[in-house]
């Protein structure tokens, strides 16, 4: 074990990955991109720089960059359409007393049912505080009594440009019925103890990064007991 852990990382380059704009640097980026494609001709990717794909949900950029080593290349970056000042969505950690609410939702990308906290995208004209209450009602039928912001998390800092605000939501005892969007497939709603919550995480029943991050934030603010 190193004698002084504070020395770890010292001497590492402090420069960042820079987006390039100068014509001569862009020419070097394109040359590096052509060389990369020549080495991997079957990837299906093209030489385009800037915006390379867009639909109603995301925009994919291949940015021309200069790495700290001085070499030129490209970096993929995905920007979700809902992004507002770096915030894409909201995550609700609903609680009633000591019980935490999770729901099962079918996630098409993983082709599996996942236990998650309710979450959703921002919509124009609505604040994150408003959206977390709307998403909670739509996905669980629960109504908010009190909303407290816990923090901000990114799900993938290596690819996605935006993150989500996390809220602890104290809910009312009386609940309605979920009203999910057409593209959502939501199963049962469970109200569980903190002990059960951490047991599910420990056994791989909770795998969603936003959910696990929200749990950690709640523990850091002493609003949720840590795992025993």
C-alpha cells in the first residue's frame, strides 16, 4: 500500500480533451479519422464530424478533439433532446414513513424487467420539481406530500452530455392508479423497508444506475439508513 495516498495521481497531465476549431487542426482530425476507418473498415461508421445522427429523442455528435498527448481524433457525445441547462430528467425516491417505493418496468434496451425508482425526462415549461411529481403520479399513482432535492447525477459521463436531478418525495397514504405513457410497460409497485432495499441491491435485483445513485445520495444526507 502506498505510504501517502494523497500523492496518487500527482504528476499526471492536467490538460483536458479539447474541442478543436482551427482549420489546420481539423485537417489533422480528418486525417486521424480516415486512418481509424482504414484500420476498422467494417464498423459501418463514416468520416463525418459534428452532428452525425438526430431523431426526436437524441442527437449524436462526433466532435473533433485534441487529446492531452497532442494527438488528434474524435469523441462521440450524445445529447438527449430534453436537456435544459445540463439537466435531462428527474428521479424520484418516494417514501412513506420508512417504506421506499419501487416499481418494475420493462426496459427494451436490456430486454428485461427492472426494479427502479420512478424517473422521466424534463418537458419544456416545467421545472424539475414539477416534473418529478408528474412522473411519480404517472408511473406509480402516488401523490407527493413534500419534495426535497437530493442532488444531481450522470448515468454515463463517458458518453451522455446530461444528467438528472434526484428528489426525495414524501408521499401521501392515499394513492391513485398509474397512467404510463404508451411506450412504457410498468408492472407492480412495491413498498419495502430499507433492509429489503439494500438486500435487493446486494443480490443484483436492483441494477439501474439512477436508482442506485439516488439511494447513495439519500444515505449521504442521512435520509436513508446505510446497508447493515
